[in-house]
C-alpha cells in the first residue's frame, strides 16, 4: 500500500521567477531543473536567452519638448482640417 503519492507533474501551473544579470549582449543558454517533494533536482530542458543592446532613453527635458512639438503639430493639423 502506497500513501501520499501523486504520480506525474503538479495539476496546476506554478509561476517561478529568477534573476539574471547583468549579462553581456549576445545569446546565452540556461538550464531548467525541477525539484519534486525535496528530492534531487531533475534536469528538464535548456532554453535560449537573447540579450540585446540597451536602447538609450530621452532625458525628461527632451520628452517635454517632444510632447510640445507633437501637440503643436496636432493643433496645426486640426485647424487646417477645420478650415477646409
């Protein structure tokens, strides 16, 4: 007689997260292991991880200027459409 035994994977998805980095730009691989009921880790798969170069962000003053320019273009366009 066997008690407290469940055969197979858990009946529901379990969200797990891990932190990497910082990693250099390029393609890396990582391995996924699962541990059932405190047993030894079991290898599941190897997954690719692509790290791209960072995209520089605009400084706040440039974002404000861009917002004003876009608002001005929109107002000019709306006035032009309303006058035709």
